[in-house]
C-alpha cells in the first residue's frame, strides 16, 4: 500500500512538473508569437516606407521628364523665333543696302 502511495505521489509530482513545463512553454510560445508579430509589423512598416520612397522617386522622375520636355519645347520655339528674327534682319539689311545705293535725289522726294 505504501508503494502505491509513493507511486501516486511520484505521479502527482511528475504531473505537476509537466504542467509547469507546459505553462513555461506556453509563455515562451506567447513571447515568440509576440516577437514574430512585432517583427512582421516592423517589416510591413519598412515595406510601406520603401514603397512610399519609390513612389516619391517615380513622381520626381516624372516631374523632371516633364520639365525636360517643356525645356526642349521652349528651346525649339526659341530656335524658330531666332531663325525668323535672323531672316527679318537679313531682309532689313538688304532693304537698307538698297536705300543706301539710291541716289540722294530720290530719297529727298
């Protein structure tokens, strides 16, 4: 009978030890889950930040491309105006040259 009581006490002690270990494992598991969630949240935040930075960089690139196109159009327009001004200047010089070659009597009348 004493051996049965001793074995029962040993089983109760083993059971209590297993419950304590299970409780410890549950705490460790919860801590690991919380750490995993925190790491996941951090990774998601970093991903969003990277996506935001990439979006900003794309927007800046697009704006720079638009400014470049506008500058190219302005340069083309200025070149066309310069060519037209050069042509007009040539016509004016030619007209002045003709006037200078005319006799003074024609110019006075």
